[in-house]
């Protein structure tokens, strides 16, 4: 998966850091990048969400990376929203309270 390496390097992320984010070993990330093994569907979804790209883009079926087409959101905005949507209701409430506290500073 050549694109995995490109995405990782564009974020100045080491293989070890990506491995931590994906809850796999650094060796697994290395194998994905070198094409020695393929991530399963669940892992493709996780990678897609982490880098905010479509699975089709990851596997080379599309040259259009974005999962979203809203142009008024930056890549960082979309990344944060993706992560927020994966939180449970209590975690969302805590995140909202934290943001409110930051805005009051």
C-alpha cells in the first residue's frame, strides 16, 4: 500500500506512531507499506478514518482522497470531527465541556 506510506509521511508520522494509532505492531505497518501483507477490511476502515481518505483511495481504486466534499472544512477540522464521532456519549460530553473551558480562557 504505497499510499499508506505517503499519507503517513505527509503527516510526519513514524511507523511506530502509526502502529500505536492503529493498535498494531510497527512490523505490521512496515509489511502493509511494503506490500508484504494486506490489512483486513476493519483495518482499512481504521486507516481510512485516521487519514480521512476513502478506502478506494487507499487501495488505489481512486485518485480522489477525500471522504468528504465539504470545502468549508479544513483537513484538521474533518479529522477532529471523525474522531469526535467515534466517541461514546459520555466522552462527547467531556470533550464539549473541555472545549468550552478552552474558549473561556
